[in-house]
C-alpha cells in the first residue's frame, strides 16, 4: 500500500530586512508530500535537506520531478532548495530559478498554501513586497471560500507592523473556518507579541486541540508558562496553563505532521 509523508523544515532567509515578529515572513518551510513510501525520492531529498546536504537534495528532487512531473509538491521541494541555496550563496540565478519553479508549482496546484507563503517570502526578500501582497490578495480573491489566504495576509500585514489589519484578516479566517489550526496559532502569536500571554496560551491550545502535531506550539506554551511564573503576572486563584497543550493532547506527538504549520 502506498504511504505518504509530509515533512516541514523552517528556513531562515538570511538577508531579509524584516523583523522577527508574528510568523516571520522570512521563515519558510520545506513541506514535502511524497507520493509513495517515505523512502521514495521526495523522502530521500527531505532527509538530505534536513542534513544540510542541499546540493544532493536538489539532484534527488530533480529526479523526482522527472519521475512524476505532475506532482506540485515536488516542484515546491525543488524550489525551496534553490531558495535555500540562493540565500546561502547570495546567488540571484538560483533565486530566479526558485521563483520560476514556485510559479510552476502554483500552476499545478493553485491553492498550494506553502508555495504561496514561500513565494511571498522570496518576493519580500528581493524588495518586491508589493508583489508579495498582490500574490496573496489575488489568491484570496480567486479562492474566496478558503480561509488560508486570509491567514497568510494576516502574517504579511503583521510583518509590516499593520496589526489591526492583520487581526481583521484572522477574524475573517476564523469566521470562515473555526477549525483552522494555523489561524488559531497565528492569533496566539499575535497575542504573545502584544504581551497577552495567557490569551496566547489559550489560542495555542485551541490550535493544538485541532491539530495536536505541532511541536513548536508545545514549546511556546511551556516557554510562556515559565515567563508568566517568572513575571508573577498571574492573578490570585489563576493556575498556569497546561504546558502539554490542549486538553487531551498527547505530551509527545505520535502522528504525521502533515498539517503542521507555524
């Protein structure tokens, strides 16, 4: 029986002018959905990428593209690797390749969330923030029933310190889909940034109740509990929120992180 894996690895773009705020737009993920078993070419490429062997990963993803030229995730993996190499080497040609392949991914899968995000990252990093906003706004207009474009718009606006607009987009996303774990995580991050630590923990727990496989949120909850204890900000009778996340969530994730995104 065929199996699938989806693995994410955050990538910091080294030359971004943006600050490290809500869901930094300079942090992108290598999100792989390998068709077939995890030891297939996409899975092998991910393993190489995670080891920092980017040139080798690039070759494997190129092979995967030849094997299955209609797999949008393979194009995303390939573009992400070019993006990483281009940033590391400050190589414009590689970044141009990444941009072109991201667009090919979107041609194959117009609602590919990670690809929209990564392409927006590249556009911002190369001084084209207007095009990044246009990219995500056009996505929202083209797919008006999806909540994900609004989450991405919120992330972009928050990166540019437009917190009120960001909050409005998150409200819209959650009104459209109250079970969008990424939207709840984004809301939590916004509240954490503004110093509303207990509310941030609650939002993170809401996100984990929907998708428990988000290790970074367990870490954030634990860190916030420490901060709240150290700052003595808890009112009498209030207890520190459970560091393991949402009620009933496992203390250590046991399922595939195919929906994880933070």
